[in-house]
C-alpha cells in the first residue's frame, strides 16, 4: 500500500471517528486526550488536526496557533493516538498510557534530555514503562516520546484539556 493510500485511509477513519475519543484519567486527574494530535514528517513538534481534506490535512501549530494545509504528497502523518510501544508480552501499550505514566512521575522522575546517553535513556524509560521490549524499542523511539511529552508539557497541554472539559461540563449543567 502506498503512503498516500494509508493517509487517505487514516483521513477516512478520522472523519468517521472525529467525535469519538477515549479519555484516560491519571492519578493526578489529568486528561489524556491525544486524538486530535499529529506528528508531520519534515515539520517540528506536534500539531493539532483542524480538518481533514481529501488530499491532506489542515493543521494548527500549537505554539503560534497558525493554521496550514499539509499535503499527503509531500508529508506523512502519524496521529499520536495510533502510536503504541512494544512490550515484553508481545503486545503493545498505547502512547497515551506512556504519557500518563510520565505525567504521574513528573515530579519524582522528570523527563531527561533527549541528548542523554543510551544507558540513561533506557534507565529513564524502564522507570516509565518497565515492561517495554528493549529489543524493538530503540533509543530514537524513546527520544521522540520524550520530546513529544516535553513539548506538550511545556505548553501545559494537559491542563488546557482539563479546563476545556470543565467548561463543557459547566455548559451542560
């Protein structure tokens, strides 16, 4: 299957599932909703999906708030909700579970630098997800996860999502 065909399937799935999302709450009552977040090849950071189009996505830069059309012919899209980390039991765990663990341990075990040594990255990730498959989860994967979490945490993304949920709840009452 060509990359553009995979993206079109993702876009179709996104359009059908746009209003449905699984929410996971951590011990600190922080909402882990990453259904509208995407990583785009060739572009730094994590972006919000504003709207899918037949030939790409309209995304919003989470820092500046600027919206931009990104074509499937030039870029590949990786929705964060579709990313999982391999575990020792042959299964995988969703990225939002890893993020929840990182958020729960934020005060006691803050994320390390992505420039840390391989041994330090492994040690940190073993604290976060002890049962990850060390043969199939590479250092670059750990670096990406740390950088995505750090990016979202610096933007107070988890707190913003909490505030939005409270606002919606108040409107219903």
